[in-house]
C-alpha cells in the first residue's frame, strides 16, 4: 500500500506551505554526522524516494559532514522541484575531531551562508535557522542579538528568504521576533521530553511552525514499555507511534525524521497513515508525565 503523506496535512513556513511529514538529512553523513556515508548510492536513492513520495521539506546543514550532506542533496535532487523547501542551519562548525563548536561571529555566519549556497547550488536559502549553542545540554539563555542581526542583514541582501531559530528558549524566540520574522522553531521535543509544551501552543496561536528533533530521544533513545505496548497493539513500530503522536499533538508541528535506509524512510512516512485514539494518546501522554516526575 502506498503511503499518502498528505493525510498528515500542511502548515506554513513564512510564505511557503509544506506537508507536515518531511525528511531530515543529518544521517546521510558518516558516523557521528562526520565524513562520508558508508553507502553513497543508497543516500542518493533515499533522497529521491523521499521526493517521489511527496516530501517537500528537507532539513539539512552545511556542518553535516561537513559539506557532504548538502553536496549529496544537490547530486540527488538538483534541479530542485519548485515546491521543495530546503531548511538549513547556521551557527555551528565541526572540529577536525568531529566536535560541534559554536560559530557565531559575523565572519563565520556569513561564510556559512555562502557555504550552504554553494554546496546546495542555490542563489538564496529558503529558510536558515540560527542554531544556538550556549550549552551542550540544550536551550540556554544567552544574547542572540549580535548573530541574529547579522543573519537579518544577510536576509536584506537577498541571500536568505526566511529565518528560524534552533535550540532556543521562549525568551530568545520572543526577542528574536523583535529583530526579524521567525518562521519556525526547531527544538528537542518528544513523548518523554515535553518542556516545550507551552511554547508549542503559543507558536501554534501565532502561526509559527515547530519542528521537533530527536523524536525518539536521539543519541540516547527513549526506552518506554508503554510505547512498545502501543506499537504492538497497532502493528506499528515505536518510531511510527512516536511520530504519529507528534502529528496529533499540534497542527503546527512539522516532522523531519532522518534515515539513510530506504526501509526506514518508508516506515517513517507511513506514520502519516497512523491515527491514534484518544485512549491511546492518553496512555502515551503518561510517558511525559512520568519522565517529568522522575
């Protein structure tokens, strides 16, 4: 059976409307998101199948690899479909040891924009998220005015169409919107990590997209008996259930599950077909409550 990801609906990022089920390209790089992938040919196939399946929102960054993921996207998809929205990230750089480091200076941000433009083969970045790296533990308060001012200036120069924030606090998002229009927020959020619940609801009222990353916990995968039980009951995988829960959580949530496997891509996209009952949602909601208590 062919999955119709349009069932999950659409939402706007700036003046672009995208399907809520997208694709995250991070795993197209090698281990640790560093160096070339093990199977370059399959990475190209995954991207092409994603587009053929209706995906019109791809999340990437030139510091994935670095450079490698954007180059694979260009190889696989250029010239890009008119409806494809490629979202990238600025504000980080990779060390020779594969470390993740802040890159907030005007020179680094400007260079990052041009690196993304060159490796993606585009004249303008459709959406560029400023990735905040004040703490490795997650969002942390810090002054974003200097770097966001630089990015807003690059937007005025015509190099960026829309701006978003990643790994940001509610306070930083509110401040950022005084400098420029913020069309999306990309933060860690899943069944167990629900600290952004109030933020998601506020952004939904404001018409701003929220893009959760690590829907199953990321580098420390979520372990939940309740999730496994629901998946078994529905004949689905835990990942599919977690993605379906996110789709039902709020209409402004856009998903970007990532994989370098064709099988996993198909499984992820099939989450758009999964409808959770109110009883099932209530059972899954307890995971977040239990985590918060712990």
